[in-house]
C-alpha cells in the first residue's frame, strides 16, 4: 500500500510540473473599511512563516474583486482559491480526500457541526475581514473536525461610521440585496458591525436532470430548473468592547433562515424513458448488476421542500496579564432546525410507473441544540517559547420526528428518539525556536466523545501527539515537515439508522455505532520566493487511517448518512503560486493530485467490493487559478477551475468526465463629488463556456447533480 502511495506521489509530481501554490499575506487594520493587503514586495522577505502547516489566505479585498464578490458562497470561495479542495453538490466541500469534516472557526471559536443535510453555509463571505485555510500539518490546538481548519476573522466597526448597500440581480431571477453598517463610539472603546441580506433564486440547488434521457445527453445538465425556488435571509452582528487596558469582550450573533424546493425533472421527461428503467447502469450505460434503479423519476408536480433555521451566538472575554501572556474564555450556543415536507402521492409515482423502481418519501422536523465553552491561555516565555494550553467542552442534543417510507403500501417508519453527544478536548503546545531559522511546534492533545441514541451508547477517546518543524533554509526558502495523530468523531445527528448502502434498501431503524476516525498524518513542504514578487510552494501528504469516515445519500432523500471503512489511506501532492506580476496585476494558481481509498465497510449491512476502493468524493486532478488587474478605480478578474471528475459506478470504479469552467468580473468605483460618488458597479459572468457538467451521477436526490450553466449578474453598491 505504501509503495503504491509513493508511486502515486511520483505521478502527481510529474503531472503537476508547471503548476503552483499560495503566497503570503501582510495584515493591516481590521475595520469595515480596513484592508488586508495581499502584497509581495521585492525588498522584503515573504517566506517567514514559522507554521509547519499547509495553508492559504484570503482577505475581504480579494473577495470583493472575485466574481460575485461578497455574494459568492463560502464553499465556492474556498474551492476556487485553495489547493486540494473539491466542491460537491449542494455546497459540500471535499478536502484532501475527506468527505466533509471541515472545522470552521469564528474569531478563534470553533463552530458546532451543522446537520449534514443542511444546504446553507456556515459563514457569509460578506462578513469576512480575512481568513486562513489550514489543510495540513494541523497543530494540537485544533480538534474534532480535521480535514481542514477555516479560521475566519470577521469584520469590525471602523473608527468612523460607514456602511454599504448593494443590490445583486441576475440569471434565474436571482435577487440579493444586502446592507453593511459599522462604526464606534466617540472614545473608540466600543466598535459595532451589522449586516443583513435577503436572497431568492429560481435555481437554489443543483438539478438532477440531464440534457435529455438518451445516453448521449447525460454529460450535460438540463437548461431548465424545475421546482427549485430558494428564498432566505441572514443577519450578522458583532460588538467589540474594550473594557479597560487589560480586558476586552466581543459579542457575535448571527441568524439565517432558508427555504428550498427539492428539484424535479422537466415535464418533457417521461417515466417510460430508458433513463429511468430498472437495473442500475453506470454513467457510460454499462449494466452494473441487478441493483435498484438509481435514477428514480420524480415528476415536476412533486412538492418536496426543506426549510432551515440556524442561530449562533458567542462571547469572547480576553484578559491580558502582561505583555507576555493573556487568557481567553468563550461560551457559545448554536441552534439548528431542519423541516422536510414530503409529497407521498407524487413521491411514489415511479413505484407504479417504472418496473422495479424503489422510490422513497422522507420527512422530518428536527432541531439540534449545541452548548459549548472554549478556554485557552497563551504565554510568551523569553524569546524562544510561545506556549499555549486550552480546552473545549461541548454538549449537543437533537430532537424531533423523522420518517421514511419506502413503499406506498407500507406505513412509514418513524423515530423521535433524541440523540445526545458530549465532546471534551484538552491540549498543550509550544512553538520552540531552536535557532533563529528553526522552529519546532510540538503539542499533545486528548479528545473524548460520548454518544447516546436509542438503545445504544458509545464512548471513544484518543491521545494525539503532533510535531512540526519549520526551517528557513535561506532568506527566500522555507521547509516544513509534520507528523501527528488525528481523532475525528462522527457528528451527533447522524448516528441513527441501519440500512444497506449498496442496494439503497432500508433494513431497519435500529441504531448502530459509528466509530471515530483515527489517523496517522505525515506531511512535508517547501515554499520558495521567486522573482522577488511570487511565492511558489510544494506540499506532499500521506494519511493512514482506521474507521475512516465517509457519507452516502439515502435514495432521493437529504439524509447524508455517515459510515466507516475499517481501514483507508489518502495521499497527494499540491503545488501553488501566488503573488504580484506587476504593480497592477496579481495572480494565483493551484494544482492538486489526490487519491483516497477505503476497504471493508462496517457499521452498516453491506459490502465494499474486492479490496480497496476509491472513495466517491475523490477527484484525482484539480486546478484553479485567477488573474486580477486593479488600476485606479477599475478592476477585472478572470478565474478558472479544472477538475478530472468525481466517481460513480459500482464500488466507485468509474471516473466522471473532466470539466472546465471560467468566470470573470469587471467593476468600477466612482469617485468625486458628483451624484455617482461612492457608487460601485460590477458585472459577473459565471461558467462562460456554459459547461453544465455532471457533479455526481447516481448519488442521492434522484440520482444525479449537474452544475449550472452560464449565468450573468450585475451588482450595484453605494458606500455611505
């Protein structure tokens, strides 16, 4: 297995020659009008990071100049600017061969999990001042969700009161106005920032419909968006209070509400079309055995919907003891509600219309409460040690009714038992400067989790040493290596049902135990300043895991059910380049080669095929890049994304076709004393080539998901 991994890494290096990676960020300010200036200066060394991690950064100025600006979804923002990231259907994010398990931090506080079938995003990019995405070499201070850590620093009010109002309108009758406003009191001890947004679109989720039901039509999605309306609002508020010279308190509160129609097939599609016939056929039309049909016909009259509410609040108290140490305490609370309404009369239409069809009808009204506390203490001991110790405690409970009906003649199976989960983590780490150019990050972390659902209770824990070494070999060259153990428990909401993942047939509602994933993680990387204005980097990683977590969708329901492979591994290569081309031009380019495999499905009734199989969320080759021009009040950005395709077929044996998309935006900021002063206008074109490629085939929600085609948007903003 290890030999194969090395061969794969070598292949990735060969294929990736000429592709590049991320650069460095200089930070200035933090208010609504402040700037995180992404700038590479020829007279200043830019590879001084002492972190033994793979990471990239993005700030609010970069976001504003990308296609869609602050309207872009957070998953797309990450997937189009970061190496090793693949975006799935409905905003899922796959990083380095992991299915989900991304940790989001809001001003240093880890957000609790959202239910896996939530379509909304964790944080809106319009509220981000800057963020760091750590994809490897994760230090001991981070626990639970470890495929990546997204550290988000939110906007704060500036010294001078200011605001922005914007209206976005475009394809699929999309309309999305928002308001930002922030400032401070006269003494500057109290800063505030608020934002509000409304959005509606006729294409809220990825359509399941191909261009047509013939085999040749399956490589492109339909131009129609049927039963796919989405409407939502989101509100965010932040207050920073400098109580005195030693104490600061920050408050954050956000609320979001969304309503989605579950997309159907166009009226031109008939239940008699070969596309919906019994017996499973892969993307290329080859028979894969006597399995239940994956492409269940859902007529346009089916009215399944999903509604979501998320509320989150946190308080962070920071006490400074001296210039060398400080303590932070942060209680937090999150509430999530998901309501699915089904339409059995139409959900089961395919049962009688198609021979051998096994559709399903799903409903739920379920909420989750999360209450947690984070505390940490940081000490600068002399010139050589930066010591950090901390802990995090969290309790989660899910309640409500869930119902699944697999045949119209049989009553639905229902369950309303609560799910309970408790998480504890404690760590200590030290950044130890062994020499002027050599920094050792050594840490030890202990995590434990306890679950109770139905008649089953389970506990698990793990001690995790993590060691990283950062060496600045020259003024322009930095190397790092890392080894660590990682512990990832399953989310509390998903330890619920036992069913057959191969035939998609519900067996029972009995509970079963999903084990925590435990990994050994290895990484090495180098960052090199070139031409004085660019930073190129190369990172290589390998993960060996037991009880590897993965998710699969249950028929055409929104249940994303986790399960375990008994063993698995992942490895890859990432290359990137980021910096300035000239004073007016900046660029970034990322390429990744990734493999992730598992064997022996357990915790569910089923099989995983002969030996190791590729995981369905793997995309072997991924590249993204962007080029931005800024001159005076004008800017233009071009952005591209290239992927070799996710997996489909029995045991994920088939690779979907490769795809290429390109987006662009152009904008102008009016200045002066005339009527247009402080207006800003932008035009976006997404998927310029109108490539409606398949994101997944035969994987949940009526079988398939296709990317949207060409879209046009105009954004008009006014600063005040």
